[in-house]
């Protein structure tokens, strides 16, 4: 197994844990490597973009959240949930 996959999985787990705990800023900081990693698996990157968008929306930074959702939609255009989130965000 690739060391990068372990890194991505650990990063994703940490970001989700922080988000659930309500530590929005720390969760966004933990997501930063996934958001900027072009080599990350697409499904993981889409999930990270969606979580970051949700965190930005919770912080009332709606424009940034929509930008992240549009990026996620570009990576996974057939995911209906992303289109839904774009509509309600």
C-alpha cells in the first residue's frame, strides 16, 4: 500500500474528527493538504471538498463554500448530492 494513501486516509480521518467536535478552523486546516493534492484519490478529494464547503457554510462564508462545491462538481459531475448542496448553499 502506498504511503501517500495512508497519509490521505489519516488526514481525512483527522479532519472528520475535528469537524464532528465542532472545531471548524482546525478541521479546515487539516483538510488543506487534501484540497491542494492533485494526486489524491478523486472520491476522497470530492469528500474533502464537500466537507470544507459545509464548514465554510457553517461559518457563514457562503461564497467560498459554493466555490468548493463547484470544484467538487467538476470532479464528480454525476453526483446528485453535490448538485443538491449547490442548490441549498
